[in-house]
C-alpha cells in the first residue's frame, strides 16, 4: 500500500511541476516607457530612439505586434524570440516634416509576456522650419510669384462691393513695373507699389462690384497684367464670385406677397441614348406666389446642354416651359449635368435641375 502511495505522489509531483512549467511566461522589462525628444527644428529630420527591453522570465519572449498610433511614427523591433536574460529593442522614429508644434504619440507592444500589452510614448515639440520663397509664394505669375493665383469671393450681394488682396513677390534680380492691362468694368484693380524692387513684395487688390456685374450666380474672369510694359496676354490673375440678390430689406408684408418658384420635375433621366443624336426634355416652372417671378439667370454646367426658358417673367399662377437640349457627341457612359436657375424668389432664389443619361456608341 505504501508503495502505491509513493508512486501516486511521484506522479502528482511530476504533473504539478509540468503544470507550473506550462504556466510560466516571459517577463518583459523596458529600460524606459517614454521618450521626450525635447524641442527640435522641423528640418532636423527624422528623430529616433531605442526602447530596450530584457526578458526576465524563464521562457522565450516573442513580440506579436508593434503598432504606432500615427503614420508619422515608425516602429522597428526585434523579430526573433528573445531568450531568458537576453535583451531586444524597439526603435521608434518620428517624422516631423510638415508637422510643427507639440506632439505625443504612442506605440502599442503586444507579446506573449505576462503583461501582454505595453504602451510606449514619444513626445516633443517641433519648431517650424523657415519656408522658402517658392513655398510662401507657390504660384508663378509671369516673372513674379504670388501667394494665390485667384481672388475668390464666395458671396457678393447685387448691391455691394467687396475687396480682396493677393501678395506678390519679385524674386528676380531686377525691378519689375506692374500695370493693369485689362479688366472687366465690374472689377477695379490696383498694385502697390507699381514698381517692385528686386526681392520685394507688392499687394494686388481687386474690388468686385455686385451692382456693376449686372448678373446673378457664378461669375469668373481674369485681370491681365503688364510686366515692364509687356503687350502680351500671358500674365493674369483670376477672379470669381457668386452674385446673389439682397432680400434682407424686404418687409414681412413684401415677403408674404413675394413670388414662389416651383419646378416639375427637378430631375430627368434620358436613359440609354446614342452619342450621335441630341435629346430634349421640357421642365415646367410655375409661380405659386403673389408677385411676378423673374428669371434672373440660367446656366448649364456643360456647353453640351442648352436651356431655353420660354419667358423671363412669369405671372402669379402661370406655368412656363423650360426646354433643355442635351448633345451627347463625344461623351460615353453615365452622364449627369446640372442646370442652375436663379429667380427673385426670396426664399428659394437658386434651384438646380439635373439631367442624366447613359451615352452609347452608335454601334451599340
């Protein structure tokens, strides 16, 4: 009996030791969990640091994954198993390019260690590098450089003026005299100073008159410059605006008695059409308000679309056709074109209509 008890005890001890061995895990100990790069210049380039770790367990340590919180942070790590008592490292690099300011990024380390997830942190402050002239003034305007090539007025009322300025820079070794060669009457442009010394700045200012533009909706044009008396049309700056009617001074009574525009439908699909044949569709516009509805402007998104309202003034209760012709020549596949109609309806002055089609080749 004692013999059998000894045998059972021996098997129990062996099994217990085997279970303990199976439960053993590596222990991952880092020399640091964070690194502060301090303050450095953006043009100093990529900054790197090593996070060194030791396996203080009794079985090999394996890193399953190392993931950075940002694409600007790149980790490289020991790929082979780290034996007990040995060391490995995770190299973490930060790219400061185009990232001025303070930063704090994390790297998540996953392994088979007793603490399976450990988070490392890098931080610092990037001092912005000095920009080049080409970066400050990225647009070429003749021999000059500019911060922008376009003055964009998002919204100009039909009874107001607005101004915008564009900074120019003479990056040449000689003076440049700048003049205004041509501009539409609703644009007034000035350049100060008119003669730019080498490596100097000037300010181009354009004033947009909504009243003199005498139109509604999107307006785009160019102002041509003369450089040192040049007589060509190779140098220009663009100007665009969206001109809207000013309804802000209408009284409640005037709003109640205003025109109201209704389109039926607002979308039409021609379906499959051949590229050699024009198609047409007629939208209807109705004035359900109490005053005359005036069509201020009609503009198609493509020269392939012609729009012909039957009249520009629609009486209360009146319905008028708006004929639309689409020329599919030179186009293939799915097509979607818009038609913008601007009226004096104070609550809904801009309506977009849409035509769609699937243009097939003649032999399809």
